[in-house]
């Protein structure tokens, strides 16, 4: 067919096909291989995919299977979901922190349980089973993990068609962070890190361990705080990073959040809208409020859209369904949808550990087709046959034998204990750090 059709017509037809089909079609001919692998075609296919109906990527940690489970669901979670393969099952203890997800690429960081000696960043495209391990940033070579804290962001430079990771590294001083922090950016197109320096660096702090990021309108956003004057007056704000221009900016928060303890705030993507969740207590909370910026960049458009209270306890707020119901994990590790109108919640029948849940907008793409490496490993599912589970159990036991006896109880027993121990210790430390009054 391609012999009788112009190349641009063939390209437009192929750009409408799913990535799995295109991977196979690269074997048709050398010309098709080169065309499908070209940056122009990958960008064209990505733009087409953005026009398709959105799905949700869900991650949870399955205690029965001792591993992460990734699945793709309809936005309303009215389906059972399609489980996808996960290639990092034996690379990290328990599960990765998900920095962000955009255009079908997931940015992963293995610091979830405070293991700074083995911190590594991965970019992963599950649709085409490709991954890329990022090289260590130059500053990390001489960086003492016990004397520093790192926050990350992940976004897309639409002007250059480039995916970027921004790394903000704070060094500890006399019971506080030294400012300004180091800032480095990894660009996928160049495959390397470069420093952002000078007056571009803000004198703001992101809360250690509990940080979260939102990428929207070409900017990465974090909740942050700054110290004003010698009387240690603190003020909360939104810190943003323009991924194209590589400059920082600030946005004021609604007045009730300005003097909140920074530990209780987190950035949130609320159906494509920049939002902030305010917990009554970060680790063992029962209530939270969600504030949304209805018109991006307009600080007067902040509104308190939700006030949520759950007797079973709130673990983590994840986002929102298309109908406006809030997705959240309870403290017991159940995924629920909370209706802000009647105050009721629906158990979606998906369980995990409360801090392992992640939900983000997802569309398949060909990103990492050229830069990435093959990443394929079968992940067991809750629907596996008994024989398949026995096989996977043998594999698990092999992994268990590679870890120490003192770690075996945590691996076999209760991931929630490790979650609570890590979060509890960090919460106590940061509570002392923020004990000085906000005035």
C-alpha cells in the first residue's frame, strides 16, 4: 500500500495506530522502521494520542503478591482495569516514589523508604516496554545523602519537544536548609544534566520527604515556604518552574493556607486543575480540605472545593474522577471515591497500602522508543491461577534469600509498618523543625 500512497499520507495513517501495533510494523521494511523511529513521527503520534480519550494510570502495592501492581482504568473507574507489566520488580525494596507521569512516560525515584545510598531515577514507558536509567547528576557525586534533601519535578518542554527532570537539592545547615539550593535539569534530548544558576534560584524550601509535584500549563509546581526576617516568620506559597524557560516563579496561596504548617500541605492535580490539599494531620489524619485554582495564574480564583472527613481515616488524596468525585486512599489501604455533594464515599474494590497508591492521567505514546532500553518482566495478577502464583512465589523466595534476616520480617510481613515507621519518624522530626510559631 505504501508504494501507492505519498509518504505523508502513510505517516498520518500510522500515527493513529496504538504503539504496540507500530512496534510490530517497524519490521515491515527499512523505510517504515526509520519513519516510525524518527523524532518527527514520535511527536506526531504523541500529539494524536493527546486527542484520544484519557485513561488513568493506577499504582498500588499488593501485599499478597509482594510487589507493585500497575493498571490502566477508564476515568470513571467503571471497569476492572487492564494490568500492565512492571519491569522494576526486583530493583527496589517495596516500591518506587512516582515523581510524575506525562505523555505515557512515568518518572520513578527509589527513595520511598529513605534509602539514599541507592537513589536512582528511571523514565519508563509501559506501553512500549522501554525504560531509561538517568545518569547521576554531577552534584550528587560529592553529596552526602545524610546531609541533604532532594525534591524533584517532571515535565514536558513543548517548544523543544523535550522531557525534563528538575532536581532541587538542599544542604543542611544549623538546624535549617542552606539557601539557595542547587538546581539541575536533565533533558531527554541531550541525555545529560545541566545546572541552573544565578538569580533564577529561589530562596524557598520544599518540605522534606512529603513533597509532591504537579505539572500543568508548562510548569512544575510544589508547595513550599519561605522564611521572612530574623523573627523566623514563615509564609507558604506555590513554587513553580517553567520547563521551557527554566526559570522559577511564585504564586500566593489562599489566605487560610499561608500560615498553615507546611508539613500538612501538598500539591495536587485535580482533573487538570492545580490544587492544594490541606490535611489536619499528615500521617494519621481524619480530615482534609482541597483548594483549587479555577483560573490558572489568577490568585483570586482559589476556592475551597472540598472538605472531606472520613471515620476510617485519610491516607492520601490522589486526584479526581471526571464526575468530580475525589479519589483517595483510606488509612486502611482501600481506594475510595468521595462525593463532595452528599459526603458519601464508594469503595472501588481495590486495596493496597495507603502510601503506595498513585493515580495520574495516562495516554500511550512512543516516547523512549529511541533513547530507552527494553524493559519487560511479567507481573503476577490477582487473577493468576494457583500454579502461576506458586511459580511467582518461588521467584519471591529467591529474592527473599538475597536480603538479610533482619529485613525478612518487613518484606514478608507488613509494608504498612515500614510506611508508618518512615512517615512517623519524618513527621516527628519535621514537627520539631516547624515547632517555632508562624506569625
